[in-house]
C-alpha cells in the first residue's frame, strides 16, 4: 500500500529567467494565470479529505512547475506561509519545492528554513557542460555542484532531476550524469527522457533536422543504466518518465516516440529481465542443467522447469509490460518451462530463479 502522498501546487513558468530549448511551461502545467496564496489553500483543502484514512506515513505539499526560488521573495513567503500553517497544525508532514541550480544562495535558503521547508529538488538535467549549453540552460555544471553542496550544508533533503536525450547528449554522457549524482549523494532523484513539446525551440530544432529524439528503445536502455547506478547507491528514484496530463500523453502536444504512459515499467521490466536471465543462465550453465541450445526431451512433461519469483509489487515488472518478458523468455528458451510466482519474502526489485 502506498504510504506517501504529494499535494502538488503548480507555479506555472514563475521565476524562470530562461527559455530552455525543451520547455514550454504553460503547456506542461496547462495553466495560463499565476496562482495566489488563497489558491494554494484551496488546492490543499481539496486534496486533504481524499488522503484521510489511507494509513499514509507522509503527506507533502510540493511546489512544482516553475523555478520557485526565482519568484519574488514576497510571493515565496506568501505560498510558504500557507504550507507552514498546515505543517504546524500537523495536517501535512513536509514542504517540498523544485527550482533551478542557479537560483540557490544563502539568503534564499535562510528564507526556506524560516518556513520549515524540507526538500529542495534541483532541475540539474545534465552534468555535461556541452549538453547544458546546447539546451540553453543558462548555467554550467559548476553552479550545480555549488548549489547541491550549499543545500546539503543547510540540512535540506536534496533531490536531483536528470534528463536523457537532450541536444548533444549521448548514452555515455547520461551515464556520467548519473555517476556524478551519486557522488553528490541526493536522497531522491527523477529521470526524465526528453520529449518534444509544441511551441518550443526543441521542436524547431527537430523540424530543421538538427535534433533527433531518442527512439523509445534507446531511451529505455539509457534510463535503465542510469536507474541501476542510482538505485545501487541507495538513492530513491521517485519518478521515471513524465506523468500523463491533458497536454503530455500519447495523443497530446508532443512530437517523437519517446513518451510512453508506463515508461517506468518499461525500464523496471528491462532490469527485471536482466536479473532473471543472469540467474537462469547461471543455473543452466552450472552443470546441473543443460545449457540453452542443448538437446532437451521432446516430451513437454520432461522439460526442466524453473520458477521465477518476485514480490507482489514487482510481479508486473517480472512479467513485463504487456507480457514482454514472458514472451522473451518463451521465445529464447523454448526447451524449458518457466513459471511465474510471488514470494512475499523478496524485497522490491529483487528476483529469484529456482529449479
């Protein structure tokens, strides 16, 4: 059961001084007008009744959509005062916001501390300077390292957002970004494959033929490798792929084939497949069982039978999106029988293969 809930407050295109090539914030948030403190209170009051009685351990108010710390300080304080009131009353547990690396300094962090902010996510996107420049981010990687260090020095919980497939990006550069994130040590991370949204410079670059989006297969492969690096370091990956909205969906205002409504499952299914195949191959090649390609009895009842196991939460990843993993193993290993079962003792993203 889900133990964590977020009340999202979207601050559309507020505070952002830059027009990154991939961004059209008005379309992403599907809003045209700024919101006020009373709007924040109204949104929270709408959400809270739906969260009661669900056994949640943590409820957060999260300011997303723009560069929160770039808006005028008076507006920041007005929004944060509302959130702090709910936190002081014990109705929410944490205050969470996202911003740009170049809008972090001691004065900003002092203000956030005064309003009991807990989590700061930075839209880092890439640690490669050439990618940042080609994406018109308006800063280099040096400011990213400095801002992360300062946030952690103030004892805020740090989050890092990374994008895959930006202009000038490569598989190796994306993997490098994941490795640099591990060195910094955020507690949470998000991984976003780049999609092309209407009314952006990236769309115009695509139309001019100077930018080619990743294929879905390429995006899944690179994101998978980044996921494994972050996960192995104990960093909680709270989102993989953009959330579906009225604008961002398979039929919305996007171009290119990278977007998928279940992108996270595509990635986690590939990871599950790798783990399962490694364990299966180890058993087949151990000498106790015949390796793939050797002669097995034609009688199905005499086929060696292996059982793949996961807990209930990861069972769909073990099976694969639209049963892709089951089909893969059935096609590649036709001479063995494979059964899929749940094992409640297994942790998330852990899989067993037994004979």
